[in-house]
C-alpha cells in the first residue's frame, strides 16, 4: 500500500491551497492507495471555528470528511490523523491512529504538554511523531515522549534538514516516517510509505507503522534499505 502520511486540505488548514476532493483524485492518479489527512489542529485554527468544542472538532474534520467521501469514489483509503502543536514551543506533531472520539475527548490538544499528549495517544493506541524536527525555527523535542520522527518532509518551501531528523531518530531508536506535507500541487506525491500490506482503518495504522518492513518515499521515489 502506497500511503501519504502528511497531507493538508484547504477546507481545514488555512495554509492549504488545494481542496480535499481534487487532491485525493490527484493522489489516486499518482498511484497512491492510502492517505492520512493531517490538517493543522492548532489553537488559531480551532478558535477560528464557531460553536462548542464538539462543533469545533466537527468543523476541523470537514477536510477529512470530504477527502474520505472522495476516497470512496476514487478507490483510495483515507484515514484520519492530525498535525498538532503542543504547549512549550512552535513544533508540530503528527498523530496516527486516531478517530473522531479522540479529538472529542481532547478538543484542546494544542494546550497539552508533550508528556500529556504522548500518554493520551498511548492510552488510545495511537502514535505520536514529531514532524520535521530540524526545520528552521524548530528543535527536536523530548524523545522520551515520542513514538517516531518524520525523517523525510517533502515541503520544498522550508529547509527541513531531513538528514538531521534521520540521525535523531536513529540515535533514540524511534520509529520513522515520510510525508509530502502536501499544501500545494508542487508537494504532490513527494513522500509517503510503501507498506507491505493494506490498512483499511485508522486503528490498524499503528501496528503497520510499528511492524516496519516498509520503504520510505523520498522525492517521489521509493527508497529501500532505510529501515
Ligand atoms: Zn500548513
Ligand atoms: Zn504539515
């Protein structure tokens, strides 16, 4: 299964420029059979949405809901994820293996400490990765409260220092991932994973990421031997 691990929609992420349905169709055309929607779950995003915490989460999930609906038509499995900031810095974290109930339970995820988010993920059965930890303006956060690290980020509008991220993951024995960080057409299909088997629900994703045996897509090419 060729799966995109870092993807934004224009419906939910203010910095995303491509509507979910169009992007999903493009990913299907590019040969992907899975994608994880990781829109920004940040304070400024959630506070811009009206209503109760529950309603804000529903509005946040609009990009995911549209992507999932289009995925069913296009034959591509769309899974829920999130990219959230946390207390104590500007760094971004990717959550894999969450479903709606997780966000309903933690509608202020962005105000929690890294340890609290890590424990919430662990209790739920989800995984916490730091996204692009060496991007300019970011620093690697506490590896004791991380499951993994995004060691390839395909966004070309930032200096991501991906090699430093890979060394950090190795040094601390953390899981690794790759994602396009899709915001614009130029990001399409730059990153992702080639999993040895298919995942059909968010709940199955953590086990697939923990079992290894996959290759990372980097600059649109599958790179073997990274794991
Ligand atoms: Zn963004
Ligand atoms: Zn992102």
